[in-house]
C-alpha cells in the first residue's frame, strides 16, 4: 500500500506538474461547463492544489482534500487564486466533511491512485456526497503504463466500461471525450467525462449498496 505522506515528504511525486491538468483547462474553456454552476467543488486527492487553484481562478469555489499533511501544507503556501480552501483527511472516513456541502466533484488522479479494490467505495462516497443533479467531472487515466512496462500501480489503469459500470447506478454520463489537451506523455491515454447525479438509482442496473 502506498504511503502517500512519505512520497510527499521525499518529493517522490512524478504526478506533480506545477500546473493544472490540461483537460480541466479544456473543460473550463467551455463557458457552458456545468462546473460554472456549482456552488462548491470538491477535489479529492488534490495534492498541492494545482487544479483547485485553476477552478478558483475561474471564479468557482473549490475545496481540495488530501490525506497527506505535507501536500496540504504545500497547497496552503501557494498564493490565493480565488475562493479556495484545503482540508487534510481521508476521503473514505468522512471525518473531514463536517457540515460542508458540495454540489460538484473534480476527479483527477485520485481514482487511479487508490487501490482498485476501493473503487466501489469511491463511487459510493461521491454518490453520498452529491445531491441529485450534482456534477461529477473528471479525467480518468486509462492506460498509465508505457509499452513494455509492468502494468503495476499506482497509477492503476481502468477501462471506460469499468468506470461507467461503477458510477452508473447513481450517475448519468452526460459528456465524454478524449481530451485534446494532456500533460506530455498522457496524450490519448485519458478520458474526460461529465456525469450528473441521478435523483433515483438507475433501475437498469443492480441496486447499489444503500447509503449509510
Ligand atoms: C497521484 S497523486 C495526484 C495529486 C493531484 N491530483 C495531482 O494530479 O497533482 C494522488 C493524491 O491522492 C492522495 N490520496 C490518496 N488516497 C487518498 C484518500 N483516501 N483520501 C484523500 N487523498 C488521498 C495522495 O496523498 C496524493 O496526493
């Protein structure tokens, strides 16, 4: 299991690019992007907060969450971009949430970082977090390995079918595309999506685990 805090302390952070994810910029360049209608966006596994600040810079209130105190300390040291804040906590234990309300999530390299066995729990957490109509926008890293590399993670890859299967009980896929913009080396390996939280679970798929 990855010790994320240790990775941050040792600066073993190859994912850290010092700028927002290009697919997020691509999404936000569309003035009709659903994230502009959100009151508060959660960015799980935000690292040093590059994406959080991009959202804030575009006028969108955003909260970054990461379980690494070092990552959160770095994020908090950055110049403010707008209405952003950061929380240190584990997405899965919910302790960090308090009475905070979110109506959107931006996912980028948290899903591929967690153990794949936790993916159903990840989908459940987001379903519990978002109200009906809430937005789950994300870029998923499908094939993070170079040719010849062992397919080991993190990052752990995923297929479109796996991702839609995980979220479909609660979320409707509204938009999908291979992003035109990516970090160098990720071209053609990512899938940019916007899902909307359903009011009721999708009757076409197996009943999701009832919320606590
Ligand atoms: C691959 S890094 C990506 C960071 C950031 N999204 C980026 O692309 O720069 C994954 C991040 O998720 C955080 N993380 C992993 N599991 C988490 C959990 N259960 N709750 C909150 N953060 C988590 C790690 O500490 C790490 O900073």
